[in-house]
C-alpha cells in the first residue's frame, strides 16, 4: 500500500544512491553513537523555516506530531524533513530482532557516500511510550547506533497503527517504511532486511520522487 502525502519539496532531489560495487566495498567512516546531529543538522525545522515552506495542513498527524530526540533533547517532527528521504524503523529496547535489524541499518548507512548522508534521515521510533528518553539514549550509545531515536507518544503510536496497520506497533516484526522526498509514504515492510536491500529501497524511493 502506497500513500501520497502532499508535502512541498524543500530540497533538490539527490541522485540515486549507488549500491556497493562489490561485496568487499569499503564503508565510509561513520559517526559515533548518538551523533544524531549528522542526520539532524541543522534541525530540519530551521531549514524549513529558512525556505519559507510551511507544514501542509493535510499532513498525517503522525508526521506532524512533536517528538524529542532522545540523544540531543531537541524537538522535531517527521514532517520537518520534507524533501529528504526518511527511513523509519519501529522498535523497542527489549526486542532482540529490533537490535539485529538496527545493526543492519547501520551497515547500510555506513555505505552511503558522505556527501549524500544529509539527504537521508534514519529515525528509530520506540513504541515504549513511557520509556525515559535518557534510557533510549543509553540504548543507542550502548549499541553504537548513530541514528535519531525517539519515544513515540501514545497518541502517535495509535494514529500510526490506524493509518499504517497494526504491525507498526509490533516491534519483533521489525516494521519499517520509507517516506520519499516528494512525500510518498511507502508500504510498511516486516521482517529482516539486508543492507543491500535497504539501500535499494532508499534508491527506489529517491528515484521515484525524481521522476
């Protein structure tokens, strides 16, 4: 199921992500855990304000809900990343399959050329609605995951489940989806994904948005 969200494009669409040329391709040096400013730099809300592009009134409420970066304490909304490719992983700190999946996401992210990283945002959404953000930040640091981690408010989790399907609220199913630069909300996928397949999904989303 593919949904189209009428988000205004703020940034020029980047070129299609190149897949590794060989299995032994060298990964780029990657930032340390909780270095979410690499993906949140500067805070996308400020970038949106500079371009004068408002958040659309018809945006899904889960895209516009206020969230808090567990590592930095900065507030943001997924809709702030209009024009970027957003990879969303639903997870929980108690979930071993989630940890394994995030490790594969990290492998994929390390293969993205540094010049293109600013155009792709990786967000891990914890379904543990009462989890202190400091605990989630400790989880990210302990596992060396350098993404944006945030605890889902209960209302947002419910809205996402209603909009995307109940599987988004089942962390062991490792649900994940991509929001393309043009606002297309991709299908929710479950199950493990290889770094190569993840890169291909990101490339497809960016290529589709450019066409």
